[in-house]
C-alpha cells in the first residue's frame, strides 16, 4: 500500500537529534531501497524550502529539496482538482492549515489514503489515515 509522505518526515530526518529523527531517516531509507512504496508532492518541497528559509537555513533547505526530487522521480504535481478539493477539506476541517489541506487533497486525489506525518491535525480528514512516523 503506497503512502504519502508529509513534509515533516523530511524535515525531521534532516533536523537535529530528537525522537522523530531516526524513525524519519529509517522511513526514507525504506523508500530508497524500495521496501516502502511512497510518494510526495511538489508542494511538500516548497514547504521544505519555506521552513528552512524561515529558520535561516535556505541552502540546507534547497539541498534537501533536491534530494527529495531525486528520491521521487514521479513526484506528484499539484493540480487544479487538488486545490479545489483542499478548499472543500478546509470548509469541513477549518482547524487544518491550508497547506495540510492541500497535502491531504493531493494524496486523496491520487488514490493515496495513508499519509505519514507527525501532524495530528490530519487525523480528522475524511478518507485519510495518518500514520505517525514512530509507528511505521
């Protein structure tokens, strides 16, 4: 069963030591070896750039973004349908950030019903199951 990887998987894997670093690194290793079928989107890379730039680490963010692009040659694009569905998700779940709603919509529109994320706000998106990186 393929999964969608949220941006925080990559950010934790590239970040400082903490409880989610090693599990996120392990997830990415499983993707690289083919033991875990996963996808992500161009919007995830944009979020990585944004987070790292905000933290004063733009070079690291761009480097990580390029690694993500190499790891996912079939990376999902964000489509008009994804944007429209993200609006529907936001109307149902206004506590979600617009970016989380877009990740959820992109995953769902591509038949991915499982998202790997530390973000518990995604627990309440209809049709989507969130898996904590610690549990994968």
